[in-house]
C-alpha cells in the first residue's frame, strides 16, 4: 500500500496507481475508518470502465449502508461487456449479503461455467445454501416437510464445502462452515473432525507469530455438549459487524482466529474444561 501511495504522490491522477492503491486499501480495511471508500471512488472516477473496482466499491458501500450508490455500481459492472468471472463472483457476494440468494447463485453458476475447478466459487455456493438453511430454519412454517427440506439443503451445502476442500485443501474456513452445517443436522463426529482440521491448519501460524497462543479445542467434550444442547454458538446467525470482521480476516488468512474471538465460544470452552481458558485472545 505504501508503494502505491508514494507513486500517487508523483502522479496523483494516474488510473493504474489509483486502482492499485484502492484495491490494496480494500484488503486492509478492517474497521470503521473505512480507509478504502474514497480511494475506491477515485479509482472508479479515473477509470469508469474497470469493472473490478466498481464491484469492490459496491461491497464497501454496502458495508457503510449507502445502498443506492452500491446498487448503481453493481448494475453498471454487470451490464459491462467486459464483465468476467471475477466480477460475477464478487457481485454474487454482494447479493448474498443482501439476502438475494437466487441472484447470487445465478451469478456463481455462470462463473462456474468458465472456472469449473474454482474452490472459491464452490465455497461461495456453499455459503448461499447455508444462508438458505438459516432462512428455512427461521421461517414460520412448522410443518414436518420443513425439516425434510432442511436436511436436503444441509446435505447439498455439505457437498459444496466438500468440493471446496477437494479443490482447496488448505482453506480452513470451508472446514469450519462444513462442520457448522454437519452439527446442525447432528453429524457430530464429522463436525468434530472438520473443526479439528481447521484448527490445525498451518494458516494459524500467522497468529502465533503475532504473539497469540491458540489452544486446541477439547473437541470430544464439545461433541458431548452438542448432544446435550443440540446447538452451539458457532451455529447462530452472526451480526453484520461480525460478518464484516470475518470477511476481513478471510482476506488476511485469519478466519479461524476470528471465530475464536467470539466470547460465547470462550465461555462454552470454559464450561467444558471447568477451569480458566488460558492463552485466549481478548
């Protein structure tokens, strides 16, 4: 980011430098300062035909609640003749966060036609299905058919996450999401195994280098807790702020660390262990 900033000091209206700075700022944007918003706006202004920055800007505008401007940029990006797979997948994320799941899936399947071996696309499809499970679970329809639909949707979701890890074996968040869905339909042993895989990923080495100590979860005990409670804090819908934080941590390779920051999870582990949870991240 610093190198682009230095280049912009010499050529402040250079479209390529502006795009590079804006995209880098977006990947570093993790709090309420919204450091990428104005750089993205400037990048779009200097190069309005570059659809990638329009999609990033739409996502950032969605974060800050400026939906009208966000919609305009998404529509322009998708109507562009240069619209490509990369744009489809980030536009799909926009619609998923907007809870327009059908539109998101349509874009993801379109992107999948040109990138059939993309683990990222499979992961995004899995997230869409997972969102549909939540919608079904919270609906007012209490008929027995709903449970059958939930089980079918859960199996479809698990299948997508399985395809994700086959294509991208080191993507820890896919294991976590798969484990959540498996626990939802009481596949406790499978969920336990996938949580363990995620927590043992080498991606967590970055957290250790940052001075954090991450103890392994007492997974057999958690599995027992599942059986007693039938649920777990990780399965609960997250707030918009939590989702934004998780997406940032995903960009930085710290997604599992983000999940462990959930104080509810710490409390559950404390209850299971019956002693203070040492080394936890505040």
